[in-house]
C-alpha cells in the first residue's frame, strides 16, 4: 500500500508542477525568441483599441497601467488581506509607470522591458482576450442594429 506522502506528492496538478518549475527557473524559456519591442508595440495597439471601445482613446495608457498592475492583485484586496509585499509591489510598479503622477508611455515601456517574459506575454494575452471579447460585443450589436 502506498503511503499518504507518496500519494500526495503524485497528486500535484500540472498547474502546480509548471508553476513550481518556472518559479525555480525565475522565467520561461526562450526570451531570445520574442522581440520585446514588438510585443510591447502589440500591447499598445490593442489598448488603443480597447480604450476607443469605451470612447476614451486618449486614456489608453491608464488602461495599460490599471490592467498591468492588477496581475499583482487589486490594491483594495491586497490591503484587506494585509499583504504588505503585494501592496508595496503594486505601488512600486504604479510609481515606475508614472511621471509627475501621470502615466507616461516611456515609463511604461521601461517597466514592460524589465518584467519577466512570462509576465509580459501573460499581459499581451490578457490584452488580446479583452480586445477580442469587445470586438465580439461590437459585432453582435451591429448585427442587432441591422435587424
């Protein structure tokens, strides 16, 4: 009969195994296969369109800032959970993306170049997901207007 310890060790999910491995390595493989400048350019393009969807095209930098740091967590939740490290990281990223308390494109680019590749690509994926869902809603509304 297998011991409880053996069963527990083998019941780790794929998600847990991958997370543990990437945390140990500090990032995902193959940073040289991605042109960070192109990834960042794609993020800016997607967010211009996302902000335009809400009729706030000029606010796309704020959208990037808000969505990028929410990967750390919502500040209100971090504070409620007394997650001091999370709050400090949230505030640090927010500060690094701003110049004179205003979100700044060059500062954002600098931050995007500093984060691990998995974070950057996750953010790109999140932006694409948001953009695609909004596009579907717009297309559905246009379809309904035609009827």
